[in-house]
């Protein structure tokens, strides 16, 4: 492969925009450009388009349309759920003014972890629950962390670095016993595995369009009917008074179309992507000695391979792949500019040196068997070359 025929294996960072999604968006970028709050025909077309998208997103996650609120993306959805949810849960159960306690995991996305730190600075008590060597949260560890003051529990559905799936339904059942609300960051999961808010038992769920073939800059927060979650963004009363600001109509339409496609094609996409992931992992294990696939013993997203080649820095491998026209990552795109090893791998018990060896390959609907085979060849050659360079003269 060369620069004119690249291989994209960084779908966990962002997915390519599905051409069918772009086609659905185009009228609202050009002819149907009205403000959805306007009463004229342009505005009413925009309003109808948003209503349709809300129904499409709700259908994908097993929600009611009035439980879906459009936001700018997964980060805003997580911020809204946590910043407002921890106090709103206390207010709804009549314990306003009492100490508030939040439980989360050590492997959450930065959108959750940094928001939690902000809440802790404001006096909210926080308990971080660890994970095992495969990156799994133990529901019993969550149960042990719960107290009568716990108002919110936040555990992601699928990890962005290693792909490990978390037992959110079991955690939600435990949290409900103490009256706590449950939030899950499902940004990496929605559109890749089945996500049903009723089966999960969650109160709040965050998702993002650009992780499932939609546009960047738009997402949604599921808020279970009956919850009184205050607005995070004040303004003109949009989103039924819960999220102010003129709606991104074209983006919302794109999210709706991506959700519709994921609902129709998700099972086949997952089956095909899983087959590619297995081909990639088995090929790499056969070709590269001292290779570890992080989290392989756990249930994972079909998209994600997080690997470590002993004695080879992950950043060096990433640069070699890029020179060969293969896009990958050393971790979450939000933090890939940092030198620090993945906090997820550290939480899984890897030391700093081992965590620095990590490379993440994340697959999607556009990948092919030929691309997987080419990646195996390039990676095997790169590891051999880097290890040879590291040998003393």
C-alpha cells in the first residue's frame, strides 16, 4: 500500500462518514436550511427532520423519542450526565444538602474522569473501582463501593482502548438498590454491539454520531423518562428546554440516518468485523514472537485489537505503520498527543514500560481481508526491524 491507497485502522477514534449519511444531510446544508425554531415552512421542515432523527436514534437504543436529547457529541453528553446528574439524583430522592457520593471505574474516558475530578473539587466524594488484568469491572467491587450517599454510578459500556465490555446491567441492578442513578458512556458501543437502555437498566446513556458512520460534532444523551435533569447549556429553550442553542439540523439528520443504518445493518457489520479481527489477531500471533493482545480473554468489541510487542515502543510501531500508509493509534485519540502510557493499561496492571508498548488497531465496516493481510505483513516486518535495531552491536 502507498499514500494513494491507505489502510484505515483507527475507527475507534472516528469512523468514515457513510456516503448514505452525507446524502441524507445534504438537503439540510443547502435548500432546507431553516432554523427549527422558526414557524415558516423552512423552519418546519427542519423541525420535522429533527423529530425523525430523534425517532431513529431512540429505535436504535430501545428508548422513547422524548428520552433522546441532541448535543454536540459524547463529551458533552458525559459532562451533562455527570455534572447535573449527581446533584439531580440527590434532589429527586429528597436528600439535597446531604453528602453526595459518585462511583466510577478507573478506565473511563477522559470526558468522564476529568468531569469527576471537577465534581470532587466541589465536594462530591468519589470512589474509583479498579479492573482485573483483562480490563473488566467486577460488579461486586461496585457493590462494595456503594453507600447510602451514592447518588450516581458511571461505568462505560465498552472501553475505547482495549474494547472490553463491562457488565453494566448487573452494575445498574446493584446501584438501584441504594437509589442511585446509573450513567454509561456508550460512545464506543452504540452501533457496534446491541445497546438497549431497558435491558441495561441505565438512567443516562451517552452516544456520538462519528463513532457509527455519522458526522462529527453531534451526539445524544438518553435521559430516562421521569428524571429531572437540569440543563447544562442555557439558551433559547431548544431540546424541550433541556439544551439551549440553535440545533445542528444537518448533523442531527446525519446522526439519525447513521442510527437507522446501524439498526438495519449492525448485526452483519459486527459479524464481518469480528471475522476480520480474528484474522488479524491470529495472523499477528503466528508471525510475531512475544506478542500480547491486551484483554483478549474478555468479551470485547468486534472492532478492537490492543497489542503489545515486547521490547518495541508503540509509538515507533505507529510511525512505521504510518509510513506504510496504515493508520492506527497508541490509544484514545483525545489523548494520543500525550507521552504518558494508557491509564487503562496501567489500571489493568501493566507497568509503564509495558503500557508504552501498546498499539491499538480498530476496525470498521470499510476494511477488507486484503487490508488485514497487508497489515499483518507490515507489522511483522516492522517489529523484526525495530527489535534488530535495539540489539547491541
